[in-house]
C-alpha cells in the first residue's frame, strides 16, 4: 500500500514540474535580443584586484579619468618682500629745499647704496619721492626756520609703492622729531641787546675822567659814574626781554645734500 501511495506522489510532482516549465515563457528574451542587440552591450571593466600572500593585503587598481570643470579656478600665488620698520635709507636730494619751500611741494631723492631684504634688493640710484608737509620762516625769539619732509613713495620695476619715512639726518646734522631747523639765536642775541648799555657806560666813564681832570667839574664825577653804571645794569636786566625781537637763522639745503630717512612703517613689495 505504501509503495502505491509513493508512486502516486511521484507522478503528481513530475507533472507539476513539467507544467511550470511550460508556463515559463522565454520568448521575451529572444525578442529583446533581436531588437536591442543585448550581446553588444559592454560593461566598464572591473577593478583589478591583487592579493599579496606575504602581507595578506588586497590592492585594488583603478584607472584615473580626467575631470574637466566648466568654470576652472585660477589661483595666483604672490611672494611678498618686506622692508622692516626702522630701516634706514641714505639718499641724495635732487633739488634744493629751504624754509621758503611751500607746503605740499614734491621733492625727489636718489638712493646712494643698495638695500637688501628677503627675496629682493632695492638697487642704488632708485628714485624716492617725498613732500614738504610743514615749514615756517625764522621767527622772533630767536627761533630758526623749519622744514619737515616725509618720504611718500618709491618706484621699482615700473610700479609705485607707498611708504612712510622721516628724516633722521640732513646735511651731516642730526634731525630730531623729523624737524629740520635753522639755528636758534636767542642766547646769542642777548649780547647784542647789551650793546647800548656798554656804550652808555663807556661814555659816562669817559666823561667822569674828564670831570676829574678839571678841578671845577670834579664834583660831577660821581654822578656821571653812577649814571653809567645804572644804565649798564638796567640794560643787562632788560636784555633777555629785548632779545625777543631778534629772529633765528634761516634753513636752506642745496641740491645734492645727503639725507638719512628711517621707515616708520613696514614697506611691502609683491
């Protein structure tokens, strides 16, 4: 009985399998191959994989493809040379300068010695430009004339660079606070104001001698001597006040004068 039952199940299983195979329609594959040439389709190559037995590492080799950007980025790299603050420049003037030169007047100088910094050297004979930023004529009180100059630019390789530099030396004389000044004459003017007192004293003393020679006028000797002394003493006391009326010396620097300028800010070159 069991054998008969197993035989029936086998027949049923084979029948179902045949039926399923018939129901699976493969005609669509033939249609696709006919119309679209599936056999011609080529896929990109797979990466090549190498296996190292020693290190047990897997290396994958791929092909690099060039990537093109629609808007490529342009990057420009610049090298900066810096002339540090405090650097001194020795220059020769190309024009005369005086306390009569008007404020705002441009003045030019030529570099006497090369100045070297990282990445570049400023050669000798480079032209620097400056301007007069302040000035005044000799003043009463013995105050001399004044000139204040500032370097403002330098031209290198056809390009102008702004800079700031003050004078520390002009015509072999030290300059303080960027003020080129004429000689102050107040103290030297004081002896000039005492000239009248000396002359008056000498005159009265001479008169006293004459009175002493003549017996009839000898009584006047003390008076002339006292007046001469008082006049001289009064002049001596007033001389500091009287000296105010005198002016100091003018300042004039001829063409070719040597100047020393010091940078007050870093000067950057690109």
